[in-house]
């Protein structure tokens, strides 16, 4: 690694000021926050703040790092997935949100209880808890690893201690205010994400040789062989319809069937406001991802023009493409770009991590432990349980991050989406059957179907097909298998 263009002390000062801002916002919003403010922000959240905050929550540090680097090997293929996201956001706005608002839900898995019974609610919540905990850990691991390399490592601080410090800071500003805090802090963090990305793109473009800059930004990106995005090969893992429909399913599952994302939408003043929020989010996510992919082209041109050894190492598999962005910005482009990168990355990642502690607490509180309905507990006792859950999930997040450090071997965007194929499929099947059929499978059969489907998907992926490569359509197949088994169980129950 080349010499850094900014000192660890400067990075630390910028991060402390950043967290000071978040802590101030957390204190201000949490001063009089009761349970309704913690769980749903008293249903007074402004839709445009929720939409802005959802950008950083849906993008995360994984997008900030992995999406631009992945352009080297996958070109603009990820754009096919993003177009699917847009379709998914529209479906959520007009299919799922009306359902949630009609039933006045705090936890979206309460719907499953009314449709199938308590076991369905708890099964859905359990899959959410596992999915979101692993996803948040993967996202936060990436940021922690970069901060370890460029900040904590030079001071001799172990990785486990670094992660503990980061999670402790997140706890400080989310512990009391919950959703009422997160709506505001996530909007601020999205602003930092967009600002950091803009500064980095500008600095990288200005660092290119003059003959490349004279072509103009969009011509340079559009004329690159890496800007191709449409894959017409049905055998390929990145075939258009696999990516497009898989992206729509991922959005439906990871946003519409995810308590972490929906809790903020349910805090809006009305269904119409929540729908406006989602449609605005779809447009912004599409635009920002186009810039992330364009950044990937600029990075490849920069590394190629400078003869950097990292490019041939990545092509040969000796180095991962996740290292492209931090390597260039933190060692080549000066302190302003470096600080912008650190703050943008922190905003993208911490927005996802901070909200997950609140929403995992909410789902466990309502769905798994049913504390809200406990008449034998005082409000103060319920509050203590809620706070213990919040702290417990912080510890679980730390443990999962350490697991990623030990075992992850691929680009993290692939890891996170691969996990979604397994863990969100049963949720997709449950909600599909609940909304579009009258089937009533028994409780035990429902649990077995949801547990068996991911195992069948894993076996299917290991099958030695001669040419066919599985992509994001695995999530759709997973959901379909779950629905099929639920339908079979319902039919056997009636027989």
C-alpha cells in the first residue's frame, strides 16, 4: 500500500466531529422519546426525510466499496439488478404498503399472525432477524476493515476493539430515540454519502491524464467496454432476466418484507406519504447507482493510466476489487478526497447498522417475545426489556462481524446478496401465499416448509449443471418452493 495522503489523526478528528453531530441529533430527538417515538416516531415522520434516509440505508458501505470495484469483472451488469429494484419499489408502494397501513402495523410480521397464526409470525420474524443481522454485520465489517487499515491499525488497536468502539458510538445515539432519531440521522448521513461520492468522483476525474479528460465525463464512461450492461446469454449467471427479476424480488424481500426498511415507512403520516417516499427512493437509488458504476470505470482508467500493480493483481485474482476505491482515494488523490471518502463510507455503513439495532429490537419485542401484549409487565419493565434487547443485538452484531473477518473470501456485495437468496426466500413465499391465496397450512407444516426451502436451494446450487449458472433468480425459486410446500400442506390438511 502506498503512503497515505492523510494522517490517522486527521481521520480521527473528522470522524469524531461527524459522530458529535449524530450524538447531538440523537440527544435532541430522544429527550422526550417514549415507546411510540422509539418504534414509529409517533407516526409523524416527514416523507422526504424518510426517502433521503432510505438511500443510505439501502445503499450501505457495501455499495460504496463493492459496486464500483465489481465493474472490472462484471462491467455495468449490476445495473440490470438496479432496474429490477425500481420495479420492486413500485410493487411495494402499491401492494405491500396499503396492506400494512390497513392493519395499522408496527411490526409487519404481525400480519402473518392474523393470516396463519402465531407460529407464522415468529417464523417470519426469525428469518428477518437472521437475515438483517448477517447483512448488517457484512456491511459494517467492510467499513471496520478499512478504518482498521487506515486509522486504528497504525495505532496498534486490535480489530475486535475497533469494532467495539464503532458499535458503542452507534449505541450512544440510537439507544433512546429509536426511529424518531433514525429518520433524522439517516437523512443527514445520506447527505454525507452523496457529498462524499460527488467529491471522490470529481477528484478522480481530475486525476486522469488530460487526453482522457478531454473526452468528457459521459463520453469517457459510455465509450468504455466496461459500460456494457445488457447480458443476453440465458446460461450466464448475469443474464438480464435473472438479474432484473431477481433484483425486483430482492427489493421486495429486503425492503418490503424487511422490518428494518418498513419501520421507517410506517412512521410516515399517511399511506400516500409513504408511497411518495418509496417512489422517490427508487429514482434516487437508480441515479446514485449509475454514478457508482461510472466511478468504477474511472477507477479502471486511473489504475491503467498510472500503471498501478493493483489492476493486474485483481485481474489475476491475487487482489480483490473491493480494495480499488480505498486504495486510490486514500493514497493517490489528496486529503480532501480521502476525508470525503471516509465520511461518505461511514455515512453509508452506519446508517444501515444503526437502524438494524432498533428494528431487530422491535421485531423481537413484538413478534418473538410478544412483550407488548404482556399485561403482567409495567411500562418501565417493558422499557428495560427493550433496552436489554437493543444492547444484546449490539453484542450479536459484534460477533457476526468477527465471523465475517474470519470466513469471507469474496466481494462483499456478492456475499450479502447470496445470503439474501437463502434467508429472504421463505418470507417471500409466506407473504405471497398470505396475500394471494386462501390456503391455511398447519403451524408445524408451515415451519417445516420455511426451514426446508433454503436447504433445497442450497442443494440445487451445488448440483453440477453442465452450463447453467444460478444468479439472483435463486431467491424467486426459494420463495416459489416455500409457497408450493405451503399449498401442498394446506391441501393435505383439508383432505
